[in-house]
């Protein structure tokens, strides 16, 4: 059974611009890495909030939602 959304991965052109936007919306940066050309994990405060994984687009990757992962039993 699905319990919650675990994380949502977004592919973007500019990781820094998206981090700034998400921070203005109240998200906290959990982690930043050089992985995948630049990436970050962000989350709203509070219990059981899903994590947004933001990755820099590389090559011919499509900009947008890459996947949504569910937390299950």
C-alpha cells in the first residue's frame, strides 16, 4: 500500500535558480552535490514532506519531472 510520496525528481536547466525559487517558497536545502552536473535535495518543513531532487540537465535530457517515487509498506 502507498503511504506517501517519497521524492520527486526534476530535471532543470539552472539548479541555482531553482534552489533560490524553492527557498523563497519555504523549502530547506538538505544537500547539494556535483552529481549529475549539479544537484540538490530540498524539502518543506514538517513531518513526512516529500523531497524534491533537482538535477542539472545534461545532453539531451528532457526538462521537467523525471519521476515520482512512492513510499510503500
